[in-house]
């Protein structure tokens, strides 16, 4: 015989799971069909110094970050505060329509447009979206500025800015702590 407490526990679990699954299902995500356009966008807005491989890596990291993003998940404490904050809704909610807008602005296909046409389309779209500065973290203002924000907050961008293999989020350990990070080879440098 099933006890009433067990039945209530199962029902409350199903209700909670239904709420979570609806939130996950309702979250629009960029999938593989969008990857080519996001890679083209990366080629238009990310620094030339990172090359094609660096651009692909940056876009892949951005796409992985979006896939792993969980709205409502616990975030860090605010500085000096004791209350945990929650992540806002996914910044990707409007990305698909923003990519469609970039296609329209570039004459039909953003990923096959010239670099100059891509950059013009991005500039027009970002101005139309009202984005004036890069946000501290991707916030959904525009996919182009969010991609740049994600890249410029990365360890790779930090290394590029200083020209050294700093590895911002890695620990070199005490035996290496007295040595300066290695100089990065620049594109076009003799090996």
C-alpha cells in the first residue's frame, strides 16, 4: 500500500520537474544551424591577430557558454554582500532574430557577404539596438557585442593584450611564480 506522504512527494517532484522542463524547453538556443553565421560574425568583430583558429575557438567557447547557461542559477555574491544573486534570463533569447537581421542588412546572407559589408551590417545593427558600450558580461543587447564581451573577458584576450602567455584563470604554481610568462609569438613573426 502506498502511503499518502509518498504520493504527495512524488506529485510535488513531478510538478517541480514540469516547471523546470518547461523553462528549459522554452529557452531558445542557438544550434548548429546558426554556427556558420556566428563564426562569420566572429570574423567580422574579433581581432585579426587571433587568426582563423583563434576566432573559431572564441566562437566555440561562446556557443558552449550559451549552451551551459542556466537562467535563475545561483551566481556570486555582490561585493560586500551576503545575498546570493541569480542569473538573469538567457542573453540568447533574441540572438536568432538578430542574426536574421544581420542577414537582411548584408543583402541576404551575412556569412557570404564581404568583410566590409559584414562590418557595416554589424555597425548598423548595434546602433539600432541602442548598444553604446560593451557590457560587463553578455546581456542580450546584441549578439555582436555579447560575442566581443565574452572574448575580451577571456584568458586568450588577456594574453593577447599583454603579448604573454599569462593564463589568467590558470595557476602556474609556486615553482614557476618567479618567472615572467612566456612571450607570445605574433602572427607573421619568424619561428
